C-alpha cells in the first residue's frame, strides 16, 4: 500500500528533557489512524512536528518525517508554508486559532481559496459555496457574510474542514477536533471527517484522548504514553484484544464499555517530561508491574500477533 506519511524514530527535546521518544508510525493513503492517550502524552507535539509548527524551544534531535516520500524536516520554511493549508491541513481543537474574528466566513474562505489556487474572485466564491455545501452548512448565501462569533463551535469546525476540502488537502491532522463540542455535535463532525475520508480518499490523523470516540471511526490505532508509542494495531484487533496494560486501563475507564460499573479511572497522572522514570514509564501506575523487570530495561514495540504491536516487558 502507498504510504502518504511516515514518521521514523522521531526524538524531540526541550532543553535536556525529552518529550518524544523514537516515534515511528505511518499512514497509508486513505487511512484514518487514531493517535490516542491521556492529556500530556505528546500527541500535539507529534502533530506539530509534522506541521513544523513546534514551539521555538523544541528541538528535534533526530528522526525523519516523510510526506509523499519527502522529508519534511529538510524543507525550507517557504516550501513548508506551501504544504500547510494546501496538501496538509490542521484542524485544531479550538477553531478560533484558525479563523480570524475580524473577517467574515466568506472573506476568509474565498481568500484562502484564491491564495492556494490562484483563481478569480468569482470562481473562488463558487468553490467556497461548493465546499460549504459539502460540509453541510445550511443557508450558505447568508452564512458567507457571518463573522466567526456568529456561528456555533460545530459550525466553525465545519468551516475549517471546508477549507481543507477547498484546497484538496491530502492529509488532515485533526487534533482533538471535537473536544470543545457537545456530544451530538461531536458525532456529526466525526461523521463528516469519515465521509471525507471515504468520498475523497483523504488520509486522516485523528488525535484524541477519547478512545470511545475514535473506536467507531479509526482504521488503525496508535496508543501513546509519556512520549512513547506503547501499542499499535488495527482498530478491530485493538478493541477485541488490547494488549498493553495502559491500553487496558484506558479502556476500562470508558463509560460505554462499562455502563453498569462505576468508572475505574487510572490512578495517578502521566509523568511530566522532567520526571525521571527508569525502565517502563508506565510502571508506577501499572497493576502488572514487577519492579525487577519493569525498571530494568526500556520496553520497545514488539509484534505480539500479526500486525499488533505492544511495548510491555511483562505481557
Ligand atoms: N513548549 C513546551 N515546553 C516544555 N514542555 C512542553 C512544551 N509543550 C509541551 N510540553 C510538554 O510535553 C508533553 C507533551 O505535550 P503535548 O504534546 O501537548 O501532549 P498531548 O497533546 O498528548 O496532551 C507534556 O508533558 C507537556 O507538558
Ligand atoms: Mg494535545
């Protein structure tokens, strides 16, 4: 299968502290992969490494990020700017980081289409209406003259998604795209991303702390903990047979899986990047921990069954 994105051995630091450890994963064309894990595990840093929009203090010490065969980390900022908003689109948690409050939806969308495609105002306006229709914005002619604050969170997120469609983005990185929205709207936005994947073959990296949400949509799943990938599998395999104790703990904390029981949240919190933990970084929170084994060496992803990888020294 054709790989669109491939991250190889990505190591990211803030000063002496390491935030991402040897991240490896790839996305085939037309795949939706979920990158999941609790808050603070390094999901956004992974996304921002791909976009090359990291905080200034972040240092990528080693690694490669291939997009369509080209290492993004070697591109000039100008080339990267062309890719962003053109071939790679970011859908952030808060749509206001992408929308300008001072301009109408129509102005922003039409301007963005003109910048990326060079078409005339009228052609861009037609295209804008077409993509707003694709993302199911009602009453489009009127909506074009709305300012962002006049739209709901869900509608704003649809506008951002329509921008990705207008430029025919090949890769959409959606970083907690529905976290700020209420539950019924969350499903509508996820359904929309799913439709885009199916209708246009768009590749999607879906970042989420919410396994219940991603379970219905992702083809494949990567689970992240404390800057490392700890499990990787197809969604089907993962939800049938989660291997890593961290994944199991995450799954047990889902209300939908455990409706009758009191939710069992995972004790404690993920470590900060400054915290030094020998061996497996999950061991202090792990119910299966055997200190003599789990602090002695660092676990790496190993294939446990066909295409199903886990990084645990015990299981
Ligand atoms: N600019 C920064 N300086 C120092 N540490 C940071 C910075 N940005 C993120 N981190 C740390 O890196 C870790 C991963 O952050 P992040 O990728 O935002 O996690 P997630 O998106 O999974 O919630 C966190 O522990 C966070 O505190
Ligand atoms: Mg994040």
